[in-house]
């Protein structure tokens, strides 16, 4: 039975696009040129779940600093599909177009190829408002995570995406579309979450050099106008290969591309250190996160359980869970006086809407540091020192300031690294053979030997593999900044 929203029927929509999806379609991408899409991929792209991604910015509020960064998760997701496709072709696991472009793939190889492409396309289908900007607020609230009798899963974009893939068995829903094409939704969910039985597939989709990172580095560099994220994509693609290790096929990169790999990892390290964690842009992401948490607590925006219900019953309503919804909600709450009882929240709302105000607390405790991953004793002391300083600042402003004064410590939630050090990797896994670990880069030599990149002696990255960047920030209102100046903190 078709699902209706107003006067629209998904059955009618599907009829309108049926002709153009019979043979798939070519789309033109600013990075890669023409990309061919299969009939199944076209159906997915025309669903409200995927079209929603047009209205979610790839880089959160970075467009407040780099005004060209208006690109969306929509274009990124198609780019990730394209990279996954070319990695498969590079390692000899891709099938020819005449097999791939059938409505239902017949051979085992064609099904594997299509499943990886679809998983790449859907890897961000559960993304939150302004991408990762508001996701942490949902994770911190942990509404369904902490639910009695629940599975204890994080309220994050991967689990939300998995829910969409497995719980939309109705006309126009992704579950139904996948089933109609002979694809198991559970397999796609496993691939999207990186828990599939195929180590090779997991590595293509989730590793230190994967189809996702290969796209967003180039795409973000293109739209911001910066060159931090550039690397030689064609050369890298040409040198992917597979090796058999302990009975498993694993993804590796030929030794000839060693310096290309180093360029890629250097680009990613610089990108996160200098762009994503730059206080110029991340202050707006931090403010948005704080506002999101407040609105979730007060019931002003969809909670995670509501999203699950909407996904199951009303896909067009879920389509509206996008960046415009977030900004319009903040604007309406502000003009309707709903923030009047929370002067600090009201101040943040004005800052986010008008891109005006908010200060970065630039003191030594919040400066970027290069640390050794394995030096946990020193690192823990540094983290504690930073946290204590942030708490001292919060307490000073609370004691000396007014209701409208605020401080947001923005301390790193994940490590910015080139590659994980082998020692760190060994701590995190029970595997005796680290080559079977999903994430680390493996280098294949002419004699057939395979090594972790971190163990390759003539690699610059092997010398830096134990290095990580610690980039703490702390932001405050104009009034709080003046207080801290008066107190001699700044």
C-alpha cells in the first residue's frame, strides 16, 4: 500500500521516475566527472531518505569561515560510491557494467560489487543536523542507549542509518527497495557499520584510507578553496591490491605508492588539525552542539526515539529533519521568547543565527600539542591539566559573571593521528595478527610480503606513527571574555 503525505503518493513518484531508472543514469560530479548509477541506486537516490542529504551541509558550520563550503552530504555520498567502485575495479573484484546494471544481480561477484556500492552510498543516510555538529548532543542525551531493556547502542548516525536500512519496508522505503532488488538489508547494515564478515569490504568502507576519506578530503578542499586535502587520487587508486592473510582477503597498497599514501595521511592530519579543529569555525559547531543539547532537554526538537518512530511511519516528515529545520527552530524559539528564561542560550542563539560574537580563549593550556600515542602517563597529565583549567574558567565566569555569560570548553573527543601505532592497536584488539585489523594501512611489496605501514622502515609515516595532535579549544561570550581579562586569565 502506498504511503501518502499530503497529496503525494510514493507510488506515483516512483512511476514518474521509473523510465529514467530502468537503465540507471549518469550524473556529473565536479571532482570525478560522469558517474554511472545503477537502477537500484537511482531508486535509492529518489527516496526521501537520500534526498534529505541535499539539505545537510558536509562541513557543519565551517561555511561561516569558508563561504564556499556549502556542499552537502548528498554529493559526498555519491562520491564515496564512486570511490568504492573504483577500488573494487582496481583490485580485480568489480564486475563489468552489463552485469552490474541488471535490475537484480545474478552472480556472487555482481552481488558483492553492488552491495559495496550501495553501502558506500548509504554510509551517511542517518546523518544528523549539520552532519557531526549536533550528533554528540544526541549521544550525550543517550535516550535509547540508556533505555531499560534496550540494546545499549549509541544514539549516533551509524545506528540511525542502520535503522533506516532495516525498518522501512514500505513503498518508497529503503528496506523495500533493497528487497525488491534481491539485496539483504541486514548485509547492507553490516557493511555500513563495518561489521561485515568480509574484511576486504570493511576496509574499503572503513579504514585509514577508505572510499569515504578519499572523497571528503578532495571535496572539502575543493569547496573551501584550501589545498590541505589534496593528494594524487588516480595514482592511489591504481595501486590498491588484495592479499590473502590467514585465509582472509585484505586490502593493501603497493609499495610504489608509498609516498602517495604518505601524502594522503599528511593531508588528512593537516585537514583535521588546521581546518576541522580550527577555533574560527569550530566555535560555531560548539555553540550549535550546546543549543541542540538544550533543545533536546526541553523537548523543542525531535528526540532520538521520535526519529525512530518517524522513520518507521512517515518518511516525508523525516525528510524535514535537516539543517533548515534546526536553524528555523532556533529562530522561532528566539523570536517567540522561549529562550528568554535562559539568557546564555539566548546569546548563543543570536550568535549562531547572525555569525557575530563569541570569543576564543587563546591561552597556553588550549594550544595545539603534538603528543606520542604511547606516552599515556604524560598525555593523561596534560589532559587533566587542560580539563582543570577549563573548569577553573567556567567557575570564574559563573562566580563573577551574569546569567548571559557562558563558557564552552571544546576538548577533543577523538585523536588526530597519522596511523595508529602498533602498540595502541595491539591494546585495542584481541587479534594476534594485526594485518587482519580493519583500520590500519597495509603495504604490499614486490616479493609479496605485507606489512603495516607503521612498520615500514623507509616510510616517513612509520617515524610519525606514534604521533597525534591534541587540539583543545575553549570559547566564551563577549562578557565572559572581559571578565577573564579583568581577572588576568587572558
